[in-house]
């Protein structure tokens, strides 16, 4: 797995290289440094451009960088920061293609928001599942029909390639990398230091433009908080709607508008997240964890965990125990 690389038996920091292209969004460009920089010296973050020169941002200033494309040769993880849509080229410029060609075959590659267009133009997303900002997914599909783009999620991992959705989802994907490399405890600590949620509910669907709800419309937030304290219980849709004091139909509609998922899918997601934390941080058996998070049996937990992240509970636990060591 990516993460701490071993050099002659000693741990060294993972090197993350951020590639800034013309039209870069300053906010997204700063996300990797802010998140990985808060991870207790586990990562070294460097920034480069395709020629080592300053990069025009989408704001009224340019950004100076310390490195040229040669630093990509040394990267364990490469993050391509997003750029304003007007700067997305129809074809990949030769200097960008040359810079991407320097990335090692075993390096992890991450795009933030519209940078997915760059990875797709370079052929890195061919036949893969990916995401980008929901506003440009139709355009993305027209340009790259052989990429399975999902506009409803905050990020996608397909092997060594990760793509994230709009703007702040760059925070989500970087926290996911920290969690994958070093476990939930460190990822949660980084999130607290950066004053961001360690894990956001739902996907992009909740941020897509929708009619403004009526003034004073009730929220499902209190019911979600109530449910999180009772994940070990069955929690039917009727119980959730009853707690929110809404009809079943109104509750289901309002929940999906706010979270981007149905109540049932959201509950499964929360139960899997709680199970992952317990697999990392406790010695409880799979059956015990299943009972604590609301799955009827250990077999049910295995099924849902495998559907979510593609591994068994035992394999997941071994991975994080190795990371902790």
C-alpha cells in the first residue's frame, strides 16, 4: 500500500508532489499541503509547475512555485490541482503530457475537481470509474466517453488513481488517503486540527442546485444525530420519520435532499464507517463488531464491508495493524 515507504529499514516521509497548471484555483492548490502537513510529519508536500515558472491562478495573482517537473520523478503521490473550466484544454498540451509522463508507474495519482479532465486526456482514466464537479460531468462524458464518471460521490478510488469532486472534496480525498495510509485515529486528528469533518455524509447530490425549501422547513439533522447514537438498533424508516415528526414520504424526500442518499443507504454507510473504526482500534471479533454497529450477523458485516471497500474484515484489520506498526 502507499504510505510510509521503507528505506534500508528506516521510515521516511511519503513525498506528495502537487502539480499546478495555468488557471489553478488557489484554494484547491493549498489543500494537500494543509491536510498532509497536519499529519505528524508523515508526508512531505512539494509544489511544481510544468516548467518551474510561476503559474497564473484563476484569481488576480500568479503563484510562484519552487520546483519544475523533474520533482515528479520522485513522487510517491501526485496531486493535480483543479483549474477554472476556461483553462481546460481540448487536447493535452505537450508540456503537460511530458510532465505527467515523468510520474513513476507505482505512484498514486490524485485529481481535485476539474483536474480529472487532465488525467482523462492523458489516458489515465480509460476504462476506470472517476468523478469530477457535478456541473461539468455532461461535458466530461462527451469528451471522455470511455470513463465511467459518477457525479454523485465526493471522491472515487480506482486502484492507484483517485479523483475527487468539486472544490472542498479535495479535503475529503486527502483525508481518505491519510486514513488509508495510517488509520482513522490520525485522519481524525488531522481533521480536528484543520477544523473540518473527518468524514462527510452523502455525496455531491446534496450540493446540486435544487429549489429552495420553504422557509422554516424541518431538517433531518437532529434525526441523523439521534440515529448515530443508536446504530446498534434496527432503526426502521418509520422510526426515523417518527423521530423527525414527518410522514414517511416527506422524511425520505427531505433526507435525500439534505444528504444525497436514501435513509437506508446512509445507515449502511454509517454502520460500515463505525465497523471500520472498530476493526482498526479494537480486538473485538467480527460478530461482536457486527452487533455493535447494527448488522444482524458477521456475515452481513462482511458483505457490506466488501461492497464498500472490496476487502474482508480480517484483511482490513491486518492492513491497519501493519500500518500502525
